[in-house]
C-alpha cells in the first residue's frame, strides 16, 4: 500500500483500515510473544502502514 493509494481513500475507509491494521499488529505481537510468529519483519511492516495511515488522516484533518 503506497501513500498515493492511501490518499485516494476516504476518511471512513482510512479509519477502518487503521482499525484493521491495529488488530493485525496486536495479533502479530501476541504470536511473537508465544513464539509462533513466522515472519517478525511483518511487525515493522504493519507499524509503518499504521503510521502512514495516521499521517494521511492528519493531513486530511488539517486541510479540511
């Protein structure tokens, strides 16, 4: 998911996406704690996407 794709989404879509990403991060952290995580790099990947979505949401909030 690139920033251009995220900017094209509506605010409600972004909020839904953010919620889904947070749930995924929780599940990944839980798997990591129980030593069931296959790809630990996925945690950083999801965190980066969360930050990207939050940034775009903030931009939309400022610009109105």
